[in-house]
């Protein structure tokens, strides 16, 4: 992990908050994100869920997608995500998959809940057994269930991630 310069955190958080406020003014959700590596902003994102009819188009995910395109890699190792609100479980997972070094947020899941967003409810859901969820998650395991992974492991020249 790279050295952390927390002195720059307030400035990057201010950018993320400004993106969120701009998005609200333009009819979108109150979320903005900035990704920084090596002291340079490599991408930003705003919540595009309602604009794009895409429930995965959260500001952090939009920023991660743009940053990966900008650097030409699926790994954002060495980068920090600054976001106007604590990442929901989707965005936290995307941050882990992107191999970000750090996530810094301003508002939290309780602020999001006050605004009518499900972040807190989803965090609470993940703390309960799946058997208690309203959404059934069922495993159906045919004989060839692991075949794609067998193919993956046998493939020469694959790009591991």
C-alpha cells in the first residue's frame, strides 16, 4: 500500500460533494465520487441510476469504470476513492474488486437513510442469515456447475485477477 497523504482528503472530498450537489441540481441522486492516483484526479463520477435506468450506476461505480478506462487496466491499485457518502455494499464491493488502496467518504449510511436511500437497510440485511431475506437466493447445482471454472483454470494465457 502506498503512503497516505491525508492532508489532501478535505479537498478531494469537497470535489466529491460538489459533484453530488451538481447532480442533485440536474435531477440526479446526491452522490459524487473522485478517484485519485499519484496526486492526480483520474476520474469522477455522479449517480446516474435514474438518468440511465441503471441500478448499478452509482457514483462510485461510474467513477471506477471511468478510471479503469483512463488507465487501461481493471486494477486501480495505488488509487484512492473519495466519495460524498459512505459506499453502499455494491460500491464497497466494486472498490474491493478494483483493488483500490483506500476509500474516504463524507456522509454516512445514516445520512443516506435519512435521505430515503437503502444503504443502511442493505448493510443490515447482509448481517442477517440469507434464510431470513425477502429475496430468495437458491443454489441449483447441475453436474456441470463448475465447468466454466475448469475451463478457466485450463486456459493458457488467461488474465488472472
